[in-house]
C-alpha cells in the first residue's frame, strides 16, 4: 500500500455496509438476550477477527453475561485454511458448568471452530452455542450446527469489521471484498 493511499482503494466491493451490519447485530443481540433470559452466559470470542463483532454484539444484549477471549491461529497470513490450529491465548476463567456462547467472525471450512468446540466441550460447560457474523458454507469441511448466523455470504475473501488480510483492513467499518490484485501481488510491507 502506498503511503497516503486510502484503505478503501483496495476494496473491490462493499458486501455489507456498516448500517446493514449494525442492524443485523442488533437483531442477533436481542434474540440471544431473549433465548438466554434468566441465565448468565459467558461469551467466548476468538481473537482477533471476532473482536469488533463481540464488542458490538455484547452491547446489543440486555443480559448479565461475562466474556472471555481466546486466540487461535489457523491461517498464517494467507487466504487458505491449513487445517492446523494452534492455541495462542487460552481462556482466563474456567467454563465448567457455564453456558458458553462462542462468538466467531466467519466460518469458512469450519476446521478452526471444530477444533475449538472439542476443546471447550472437554472443559465441562453446561451448554455451548455458536454465533457467527458471517457464514461461508461453500467450502465447509466440518459438519457444524451454527445456532445464530448474521449473514450467509458467497465464497469470496472478505475483509473489514474485524476481518483481516495479512493483519490489515480489520478497521474498515464495513465488510468488503478485497481486490484480487492485492493478494496476488507482492506481500504488504511490514
Ligand atoms: P475456517 O477454519 O476455514 O472456518 O476459518 C476460520 C478463520 O479463518 C476465521 O476465523 C478467519 O480468521 C479466517 N477466515 C476465513 N475466511 C476468511 C475471509 O474471507 N476473510 C478473512 N478471514 C477469513
Ligand atoms: Mg484471520
């Protein structure tokens, strides 16, 4: 990226503008708050991609809840899943007996989430449900029931609203498609 150039110049198309995202996040928050009325779930978010979604979703839920953060790595800096998952940051508090809601940014092959679900289930939570902002079913390899889906999207590499390409573009306020020239060209300067 050239110095002084706009981030938006690398976006081919805006898939979901910030209003569409905000509207859907409000609906999901209200739905979850109503489904979990009288309970006190823990939202487990997967860094870094889901942090923007988590931050908005938790404020759309009128419900006592706590949060925890994990960081997993499956992609390196490319655009294809390797199927290899590594825990970079673990839970801070036990989830034994808790109602866990896993908050994910995007589910593509499902391999990352599949690993995470088995890991969390081993810790004896009372229940586990999944909320993801974006579902990309075209390349699904793991059979996963997603309880709450924001949007189902086509098989395109998207960025923004927390999602990155090579750690960039997370701060775009919308979900967009990256220009293919960006990832077929030389890697971004560090
Ligand atoms: P999966 O294991 O293939 O389901 O990939 C899950 C993770 O890959 C997500 O949490 C994202 O971090 C990343 N990912 C998958 N698709 C995209 C995309 O289109 N844009 C940015 N990141 C993606
Ligand atoms: Mg990522």
